[in-house]
């Protein structure tokens, strides 16, 4: 399985998400864990056991951001390949009028 498989963005997201979580739990950043290695509680105020950025919030945001990045990356790759095909079709000159109109519409999107 490729890491960035455009046909399976959810699987790619889950794989990257699990890798990021493993790194997060191995490094145990101070804003999520106390000096003993226990998770901090969601609360305001001072103390070593409280945080306004709890683990559940951080991992939820990480998952959403990773999914967004994977979707954008895959979309750009698909459009990039489509633009190459459009340019190749225009340069060959072997098109009907209808096909040329469709390709020109796609070509306009590629230039944007």
C-alpha cells in the first residue's frame, strides 16, 4: 500500500494519524502530560495536572487537519494529471469540435 494512495484517502489519513499519535505518545509533550507521564485534565487554573488543550481535543484537530491535507494533496495530483492530458490532447490536434470545447473548458480550470 502506498502512503499517498489517491483512491483511498481515508486509509491514508488513518495511517498518517496513527503515526502522528505514536510520535505524540512517545514524546509526551509537557502541555499534554504531567512530569510523571500522566495525562493532564481539561481545566483552567494553575497546576501541573490541568490544561486547556486536552488530548481528546488535540487528536481530534490533528485528525481533521490530516484528512484535509490528504484530500487537498490528492485533488491537486488528480487535477495536475488531468491538465497534462488536456494539454497533450490540445497539442496533438486530433480532436472533434465537441471534444475541443470540453478540453478548452478543462484547460481554463487548469490555468486558474
